C-alpha cells in the first residue's frame, strides 16, 4: 500500500493554499439537506472529511450537527484548515492510510478530492473506517464549460495538466462498482460563485494544483491571458462583480452488511 502524494498535488496545493481559499466556490445550500437525507448525518453521528484541503467542505458537515474529523496530507492546506476552523479535529494523513479506528465514523466524504486517490487501497481504507451501513459521499463543484468564457479559461489551462488526475477524465469511476459498497447514487445541483473577477476567475484558476505549481513567470503569462478573456467577454468586461457558473455533482454509496 502506498501513501505517496502526487507531486503536482504536493507542490501545487502547498503553493496555492491561500488562492484555494479565495478562489474556490462554496457549495450550494441543497448540499446540507443531501448530507442529512442521503448520508444520514445529524447530531450524534460522526463524519470524516477526507482530503479536506483548507476545510472548504468541513463547515457543511459541521452544519448537520455531526462530529467532524478532517484528514489532509498537504501540510499547508492542513494549516489553513486549522486556522479557519480551530474547532474541527484535524489530522495529517492520506486516503490509503486513514488515521482512524475501524468502524469509527458514520460517513466519509471526499469533496473535490477523490480523483486524486481513486484506488482500491483507498476504498479499502474508507470501507474499514465506516460503520456498517455507513455512507461514502463524493462531491465536486464543476465549471460550466457550456459558457464560452468558461470554456476559454479551460482552454488556457489544458496545456499544463500533464499527468495530474482530473475529475473530467472520469477515471475515478473505474473503481466503481466496488466490493463491499452499494451502487453509486447521483444528484446534481446548480451552483455559482459571485465576486470580483480577480477573486472568482483569476484566483480560481490559479488555485488548480498544476496551475499553482507553475513558475512565477508562467503564472504571470497565464494571468495576462485570463485578463484578455475578461476584457473580451461582454458578460465580464468592466464589471466589478461577476458570476462564475458551476454544477455540483454529489454521489453516495453505502457500506454493505457482511
């Protein structure tokens, strides 16, 4: 079993922790009801935020009343989480070696993270820490590339992807269906991020792991390209506030009884 962090994640998320907090969208209000109804989270339950990053999703878990533990392998992200949410128990650890006891949580949630560790080893660990019948949730905020200026931003990013695991490759689906879990159930919710172009566009794109890992000069060049997109898009140019459209995908399966 390996716990090696992909070098792009280690470098990019170390360099880009602050941009991640500023540029990433929140999750839609409906996600809290999904956590309660589909994952059964409530007061008296325990939830693990796995690959928690800066804690962007952790507050949604806390809102259900459940006790929350966050696990994150990149120290800079973990430090940001601890700074923002000192009330949450946070641990350094990886999906392939979760620092929790067997059958110790009612739900495991991977928000914006599962594509980094979509392996049988990770699923075995998730299965181990879940109580019988416990829920395994996967959540992603996805950019809406049907909007031309969003597609233009994606086009700017694509040359830098390299071998970084990406949601849009859909390779994370290759591990499902998986032994010991029910089939995935999926829901989609409309979402958006409103704020200054600097925050919701430039900080957002520079928070992507492989973009955050770029040398400073390359980041400057990419930022100039993004500013061109803003200047040439009628929905964006001259606006103090803009809205970045997203769709939120929420998937869940349950640990089957032995």
